[in-house]
C-alpha cells in the first residue's frame, strides 16, 4: 500500500486560496515595496554618476583609507567603461530596499529570539526553512501574487537575506556576559533599559556582522531575482547565459563581483570599528 | 555603658528561604517537607536544590561574609537577596519589607536606590568609560547627566580613580577595574551592598589592597555589606560575622571567634583547618616569598654589595638569600657580613655567606622545621627537590601557623 501525503496539493491549494481571497493585502504590500524601490532607484539614477562615484569613494576613504578608495575608483570606472552604470544602480536600489526591509523585520525578530527561548525555538527552524528552500520554489508563487517585476524579486530577496541578521542579532544578545546582564538588573534596569543600555551595545559587533551578511546574501539573490523581471545586472547575466555569450557573461559577472567587494568591505568596517572602540 | 548589651539592629532577616532550580519546584518542595535529601530529589525529579531552609539575620552596618565550598549555594543565596534569582519559598525582609513578595515597581526602586552589587568578573560595560560605568546606577534611576557625573566623580576620587575617568575598562588592570565596580555600587549610595567573590579574581596583593579600601570606606560611612568569599583569610580579615554554607544549607552563623572556638559540626571544623593539617603539613606549606633574594653573577667584575645592601634596606631586612642563576640557594648573607666584605675589591658575594646555614627541603615535616628554626636567628630558605628556592620560613610565620592549627 502506498499512500502519499498530499503535501504539495495542500500548499498549492493554500496558495490558490490566498490568491483568490486576499488580493487587497497583497496589492498593498506590493505597492509599498514597489514605491520604496523605485524611489531609491530614481534617486540613484537621477544623481550624476560622477557625484555618485565621488560620494562612494569618499565613504570608502573614510572607512578604510586611500588604498580601498583607489580600488573603488577603479571599479566604478570599469563598471562605467563596460556600460553597466544603469544596471548597477538598479541592482543597488534592489539591494538597498531588500536590505532595509530585511533589517526592519530582522533586527526586532533577532532581539526577540535573543531574549526568549520560546521565540528562538520557533524562529530558528523557520529561518532554516527560509535559507535552504531553493529560491525558485518561492520565486514563482511570489510572481503569481505580485506579478512580474521588482516586487517579487525584492520579496524573494528578503526571504533569502533576512536570516543572517536575525541569527546574528540573537547570537549577539545571547553572548552578552552573564554577570553584565545581572549587573544591569541589579542596578534596577527595566527590560527595555537592559536591552538598550546593556545587551544591544555589547551585541553591536555581531549585529553589524549580521547586516553585512544580509547585504551579501541580498546581492546574490537579486541576480537570481532577475528571472522574474527584477532587472539590473542580473538581466545581463541571464541573457548572456541564454545566448551563450561568454564575454558578456564575464563582464556582467565581474560587475557583480566588484559591487559585492565594495559593499562588503564598507559595511564590514562599521562592525569592526564598533567592536574595537 | 550598656551599649554592648543592646540587641544589634537587623538590616536583613532571612526566613525559611528555599530555592529550587528546575521546572517542578512544588514537587521538590513537597519532597523536602517529607524529609527527602536533596541528592535524592535531584536523582528522582531532576530538580536542583540550590538553597535549603536558610534562616539568619544580617545586622545594620556589619560585613557579613558567606563562606562555603564550591557549589554550596553562596552565589544563589546572595542573588536571592536582591531577587536576581526568584525565591521558591520563604521571606527576605529588608528594612521591614519582604523582598520576596514585593511588587515589580517597589523592587526596581529598591535596586535603584538602596541596594547594589559588585561582581566577581567586575561586569563593567565595556563600551562605556570609567565615569559612565560608575554613573550607571544613577543613569538607570533617571538622574540627569551633570548631576550623575558629578556624583560618580566624587566616588571615583574616593577609590582613587578620578584621573582615569575617561578611560575604558579594558585599559585598566584587574584591581582598577574592580575599583570601578566598587565605585558603581557606591554611587547610588546604597545602605546594603552585595559582593559576590568581588576580590577573588585579583592576585593576593591586590586582594588585600581592595579589602583595605573596603574597610576604609566602611569607616567613613557604615553600610551593611554581604560578602561572598571562599578565602578563609579574607573572611577572617574583613568579616564581622561569618555564615558557613554546606550543600545549600546554612550550617553556622557567628563571629570568627565563635566559629573557631565552637564549630557547629565537623564540616565547619574541617573548613577552618583543612583536613587533619598537622599531620600532613610540611615546610612547603608555610614557606612564604617575603624575603629578599639576591642573584649571584660570579662572572661579573662588580660583586654587587651596594645593590644588595640597598635592596635589604628598602625591604627593611637584616638577612637575604643568595641564589645562583638556576635559583639554587647558595646561602645566606646579613647586612653585617656584606659590610665586612664591601671594601675588599677581591671579595665576591660568595665570600659574604654566613657559615653553617643550610636550606630546608620542602618535604620536611613541620615539627622538624620548628627545631631548625629556633636554632637560628635568621629566616631559613626552603628548597625543592632540585635545590631551587621556593620561599622562606621565619619564626613568626611558623608560630602563627601552628597557633591557627591549635585554635581550630
Ligand atoms: N541556574 C541554575 N540552574 C540549575 N542549577 C543551578 C543554577 N544556578 C546554580 N545551580 C546549582 O545550585 C548549586 C549552588 O550553586 P552556587 O552557584 O550558588 O554555588 P556557589 O557556592 O556560589 O559556588 P562557587 O564557589 O563555585 O561560586 C550548585 O549545585 C549549582 O549547580
Ligand atoms: Mg559562586
């Protein structure tokens, strides 16, 4: 006898039901995400590229010194030389909005998980699920709900990129020295004072590491998300694959790598500086 | 004068206090009432009995030391006093009010205004400067920045750290960090201070230094201090009364004399003597590194007489030990013998050694050591099996040790 649990049917049915019955809510979520992303995108594209580059290089110099600033200058020049300026800015806008959403949801979740064992026991497996479920599996239903474009791209990216910041925030809070927490309580901290004055400051380094990881994950996912029409550098990667265009593939891939290195080093520097100071 | 006969005023009264760690405290409490032992309860139910039926009183203005072996429940007991750990049963009455049952707001208020704590690992906040750490309690209580920094600076001055106000804790030595810990506890001007092994992480020298700081502060303003320690010497030095714990129980409370002269049971007795010490004590156990030692460098032209004399003068010693570079004891010199050789350019340090003074092997039993020590006027060096210097025995040190054994 072989009875198969109709897991797949249940989920498919659930998605269908949601699609038919909850359109209003999805539309609203969708338009919020769409508006945020396009606002960031327009802002970036409206800025003259030289100004954008100057600000970027300035930040690079401030955080890491002139060597890294030189590297950024060279990278930004190469990106414009390869003709990827607009795509890169679109990708950057997608990453920024996905990261903002991930952090606004992820940091409070991480704090909650860090302070309550029960919350942690629910949140952890959910995060495992979000991180290991192959992206295409939720990319498609997301596209069904929100239509093709950047909204399902951003949502899929949030699902994939949020776990690290939740995990590391929680870890950071759990790692605070036990007697430091006791000291906070012994001097009369309320739970929120304890969080703001004792736990979060000590968890800062871990939290920044989480933010850094989230940004990196967002970057890798944003490329995949171009399959549902999110746009950006991913489009070029995708079309190079479909046309077997090795040259374009390398160039667009290089653009992604350069962007990744720049974002990584800059965001990483915030965590390190905070930890030392 | 009849002040001596008046009952001391109670600051804290602890009554039938229990703490059970685990998810079934009621079951454990019932088993305790049925007379079951805590080991049995742990085996049957997995509940850990941390503190068991504790009842005692802490007087106003005294230093009350809690002692006991590791795991005996000292940290648990002191944390029950400010409810860092929730009691399972019993009462903790501080200034007439029961901490165990008081409301959240009252408890917060008590912790902010009248009770503070010093921790073994210092527990300073690493991202805050010394003065910000010291002002922490006032900040939590909502005192404005200027006022709280002013008061924190006052207290930092009391503990001798005002010049380090802008440093971060990581930039200070352990002893200085704990002064900050002490300052943080003092700034809220509490009438009750809880100190859990506050000085245990410090080396012996810093530890005595901090004890002195505490005693001095106590003279300036009397507070009630509950002090957990596992160091007998510390307890005897600073404690007005001592409370001995064993396996979660309070087995005896009294002045050090009380406890030394009338130990409640074998456990308390053993605690103060170690196990059958007299039989097992050897020279090694009483040797102390308080004597001046001089290294002999035979290859160097200068004999080093003046340096040796200067150091002996500095430490106020009449005798010093001469060691070679492998720390082997060559012999003993005195101020006199050094002076005698000093003006002869052909003489070396070795020529100033006193005749017939031999080192004591570290394994020599105490009674034999006693015979040797009375024979000679000077302290005698103790060496290990390779002849290396490990310390010295003086008459005073030996007598004090033997007296301690006797009274216990
Ligand atoms: N949170 C906890 N959960 C379970 N058991 C605990 C907990 N805290 C303490 N205990 C147990 O309670 C007993 C007393 O511990 P406590 O820390 O009070 O001992 P202590 O006298 O301070 O020892 P030490 O000298 O090692 O600090 C120990 O058996 C310990 O294992
Ligand atoms: Mg302890």
